[in-house]
């Protein structure tokens, strides 16, 4: 609250909670705060869409309910949005509440497996002090300009939760929007505060959605190019979870993703970058170049389940 300016607003989406969220908000006498209450849990993706739709400012900050903004967080983002006007999406430094190590400074996709990874997990928070371009921002703390949402939409509600930010990052990148990391904007993050309450569903959605993000966005030629290594990687995921007694759930997630192939391809966003740019830039991002040298193999989102 102290970081807000007079014209700022806070939109709280109560996603079908059964606690005293609404009562608690009602006790805060601040006209800048309003609550959008849902009768049931519509999922992380849909809830963020609702919040964005009910906001009225040009810049929209998505902030998870398990995050705490540190001092200077919003000012850092304001300054970055003003300084780097060519960027319409910004990521911040998310720091794990548990050990005060970095959770992530952004997200990316790497080849040839098409693994969806977090950037910098487990690193010292002081390791990232320079602003740089990254592939995408975590949905847990992301600043995005309204014009981007008006153009390509925000999160795909069909994802419900998990990997929706990777899908958005792919869609935005293909549409010509870039993302920049802001080192002096950080939040403390309690990892899996909600997901830990539903580990089975979390496994299912991650394993399904990691495929849907690719199905919806990658050009068919690239899907074919990486089909073999990605199939091996996905099969390994199913086998690994089978050893943990969750193989059927992981396999069902992959099968359900294949069933949604046509639906995903039919909803592809615009591709405004040339084929040459795609090969030079996006493939560079996949392989870890183009300012992606800071990718850490320590933590992979889909491998962090359980």
C-alpha cells in the first residue's frame, strides 16, 4: 500500500475462497481497492484475466496471493517502463520465502527438448543486478501493458493453472512483444502455496499444459523439427512419474493434450516476426543464446512437482 500512488488501483480476485478474504478487504478503507468475487475456483489463468478486465490503468501488474512486494518494487517497475519504452512486458526478481534464494528472474524454453524452465533458480539474489532481455515473465509477478492484452489476450483460461505464463510468453514473442527483467524490483514468494494443496492436479496440469503451450504457438515446421527429442523427453517424464506411483496421471495428461491438438492450433495468435527472425531469434532463445546464458538447469518447472 505505501508504494501506491493516488491514481493507482488494486483489483483483488477472490477465486471462490472459503476463508475471510472478502471480510478482510472490507475492513480496509481505501477506495482504490475493489474485490471481484467468484462463486467457484476458476483457476489461476482465468482469475488473472478477470483482474485485468476489471482494471482501468494502462499498465497492469499481476501479483500472486503468495507474494510480498519488497521496498521499491513498484517504483522499480515504473522506472523500467519509462526507461525501456520499447518493452511492454517486464519480469522481476522473485525470491523464495523459504531460503531467500532466487525463485526466478523470468522463464524460457530450451531446445532440443523444448523444456520449459525458470531462469536463475537457487542463485544468490545479488547475482542478477543488471537489467536484461529475457524470454518471458513468471505469471506470479508480471508487469504488462494493456495494449498487449488488447492485441493478443492474456492467459488461456483452458490451462486453468501452470504453464499459462510460458504459453503467453511464446504467443507474445511471436507477436513481436519482448520482455525485460528489472533487477531492482523484487518480491518474496512462497512457492506452491496453493499448488501444494492439490499435488495430483498440479502434476496433471503441468504435464498437460507444457504440451499445450507448444501446440498452440510453435509453427508446425518447428514442432516437427523437435518432435523426436521432445517425445523422448515427455516419455521420460511419464516414466519418472510412474516410478513415483503417478504414471497413470502423467500419461493421461499427455493423452488429453493430444486430444486438444486441433483446439489449440485453431486458436493460434498472430505471427508478426519473419521466418528469418524466428530462426535467428527464437531458436537462439531455445538454445540458450541471445542473452539466455543465465538459464539455470537447477530447477525446471515441470520437474519441481512433488
